[in-house]
C-alpha cells in the first residue's frame, strides 16, 4: 500500500531535522485541497505457506542455504534412528511385563540388560538431535537476518521504509526478536512434527497388528472392527485437535498484537532515554510518565487478553492429557479380559497407543507455540514484503528521475518534489550548479529546503522532473545532526570509511584543525560519542570527516547551526584552504552565511507550491580577518598567562 503522508513525529522527520518535514507537509496540504492521494491497495490476508516459501527461497539464493540442508539431513537420520529405538523399546516393554507376570527371574534380569542397551542408544540419539537442532536454529537465524538486513540496508531503504506504514514499523524488533522466534520455533516445530510423523507411521502399524480384529455384540449382532485401537487413537486425537483449534484460534491474532505493543513500548522507552536531557530541562518527567503509562497499559491489555485465551485453551490441553492416562487402558481392556492379550501384550498395546495418539495430538500440545510462531512468521514476512514493495510504491506515486550529470555538475530540470502522499511541495524548479560554486539555499521554514536536500541525496524519491548529479564518490552530505556510530572515536571520524583507512597523523591533524584538540588522545576510546559530545562538537567532527575524505562536492543542511560565529567561520574557511576548489551547496537560516557563498537561491512559497528563485549574484571575498583575529587572540592569551617579573 502507498506510504502515508509525512507527519511531524520524530520517527518520520529523522534525527536533527526538528519539525521541518512536518511544516512542509502542512504547507503542501494547504495548497492541495483538490488533490486526492492514491487509494491504498486492498489488504490481502497473507498465506502462511506462501510466506514461508518466499522466505526460504530468499534464504537459499546463491547457494547459501546448504549448511541448513546438511543439518536437516543429519536430523532426519537421527530421527529415524530414534524411531527404530522407540519401536524396539515398545517390544521390550511386552517381553519385560510378560516376565513379571510369569515371575521368570532370569528373563527379568536379561530384559533389564536389554533395556540398558536400548536406553543408551536412545540417549545418544537424543543428545545428537539436541545439538543438531540448536545448530540449525543458529544457521536459520543467521541466514534470515542476513536476508532482511540486505533488504533493509539497501541504499536509502532504511529511511524510506519509515513511510511504508504498519508493515515496516519496528525494524529493530523484526530483525532481532521476530527473527529469533522464527528461527527457534521453526526448528523446534519442524523437527517435532517430523518426529511425530515418523513415530505415527511406525507405531500405527504396530498398533494395528496388536489390536487385531475386535468384535462387539450390540442388540444381538456382532460387529467386528479391524485395527480397533488405531481408530480409537485417531478419534481421540481428532476430537482433541478440533477442540484446540476452535478454542485457541484467537491466540494467533493476540500474539501478533502483543508483539506490536511490546515493540511500541520499547521504542517509547528508548526514545525517552535518548532524550533524557531535553526531558529534564523541560521538567517533562510527569508528561513522559503519562505517555509511558499509556504504552504500558496497551501492553498489559494485550497480555490480559492473551492470558485469558491461554487459560481457556488449558481446559482442553490439560484435560486431554489427564484422560490420556486411562483411555488406552480402557480401550485395551476388552482384549485383556477376554484372554486374547497377555499382560505384556496389553502393555505393548498401551505403549503403541500412547505413541500414536502423542503423535496425533502434537497439534494440541503445541498450539500456543504454533500461534506464537505464526505471528513471528507474518511479522517477518510482511516486513520483507514492505522492503520489496518500496520501489514499486515509489514508482506508482511518482519518482524523480535521478541520474549522473554528463559533465559532472549538479542540475535540476523541471523538478517537482512531492510528499509521500503525492501533494506538491516544490513546483518546477530548474537550476544548475557548476564545479567550484558555493550556493546557499534559503527560504522560510516549511518551504522545502530540507526535502530538496534529501532529494539530492536520493533519500526522497517522490516527485517528478530530473536531478543530474556529480559522481557519487565525490559527494558528501552533512546533516544538522551528524551520525556518530557506536565504537571508537577513530571509527566515528573515519565514517563511513573503515577506521584503519586513515593514519593517526591525518586524524589528529583533522581534529586539531576543527578545534577538537581535547579529543586527540581518545581515538581508540569506546564511548557513546553522540552523548559525550555537544551538538557543536559533533558538527565539527563532521567537518573533520570532510577534511579526511576530501569530497569535491559538499552538501550541508544547517551543518553549522550549533556553532558560534567564530567556529562557523573557521569551519567554512576549510573551503578556502584545505578544500579549495570544492563545490558547496548549503541550506541555512543563520545570518552571515551569505558572505561565504558566491550565489544564493531562494525557495519562495506560492499558491501552487514553493518555487526556486535566484537572488542577485554576490561577489565572494575570502575572509582572512578571522584568521588574524584568531592569531591575535592566541598571542594575547599567551601574553596574558605570562607571569609578570617581580619588582
């Protein structure tokens, strides 16, 4: 289904962009009263079989699924060995109890030795099955996570998926918790069902042979039922399975709802933790508590519904289990009391009956787990499908034509930028930026500046017209809040390159040039640098990256908003010195920015949408005065710190 309109939530606008996108959405909606957004595609109930097929098909692509296949084959071999051992144990059961009935001491002790051998073999099979099963869980989770990460981290997909509605929400839970549940429950249920099937096939024959033809006399008529115990086992298991399905069916929906509410709560808690400073400064703890109480209550409400459904299901599963103790004895009693079955023979029938009905009631015993598994499958599958559908939805709603510029420049040709629901934000923009230019994009809040920045970076595909870009490896984008990855400061400064791309001398020089001298000796220290550093320091880290990567095209969106005038001048002077000749396109409101640029484009709102207009060309003059002031201040500080001589 098409993505919804952008809103002003933190989830939609992206870090550090404040409510710019929300303002742009409000403005576009105000001028598009006659516009009808695309109709959402009708919801189609997903088929669990089809979704499983598609997931496993993706996991086996490129021959990467063979380790799972090898483990699966090994598990089948072990299960067959286990089945043979169980049949042999059932035979031993009859011989042992016959020896007890006859008080045959020598046979009794012999059968105990046989029992030891059988149990030792079964124990080895069980241990092997457990180890192989756990290894299969790991392999399955590894491949599924790789498949989903490949889809999620395609260029620009992680950002754009935020507009794809409910199916793409909480990627953290889907990639971690749901993948874990899928891999663990798929393995456990798959192996369990296969084992139940093998035991059913083997013991149904045993039970048919042992139960023979059973004759009942009703109203003077004799009725013979061949394989009587088999039909009793099938009927008993069928009744239990049917009742379980009727009573437990709501568990699938309730589990899905619970996972969604748990994910919402976790997201809300993480968001408060990440914004703890701002919450405290506003004294907003009471308000946050009220909001979190709503999320907690939603989780508890879902859990209460789930617990009620589980309690109702327990009436069936527990009652079924208790009755299973006496049902096989009652069913075998006519043969025993008629003398057709010995005591050992009756115990063999009971054992075979228990194996058959245990295999048939697998569905009953594991229905809560099956419901849990089905919920995880659907959440993983819908997330996968949302990532696949993203490109198609973008094309349906209108996509900007983005391609390399034949001369390596930047140009907009009849560019219109739309919100994700199709309403127009910027109308018919045409401009060209040549190498070496320094262009400032200005305009009031909500006019579309930040969305234009996203369109150039290919994050924002919705709209029409053409954007022609310089080579991708020559471009670098500086948002208002730079991204600092987890790990060392060296990794944060080198990002997105590997930490060992640049040597110590280069990194230290970049830090010193950007006024971050206090961090020079912390390159290999692990910290949450986005928490340790102020926003101004983070913005200077972004400029240190620019020094290291030396891009020929630099795009900045309020990249100096947290810097004072002197630091802003120092950072922008990079383009007079270390990065002389680089092309710069800036978005900003701050006074003083114009004098660092040679050209200004103004985004002005109109009734049809915002338009891009050139302003009179400015004559750019480099500002050495800033360097002189900085030098003077250093000398003044040095002289100020010098102790006067004693008189």
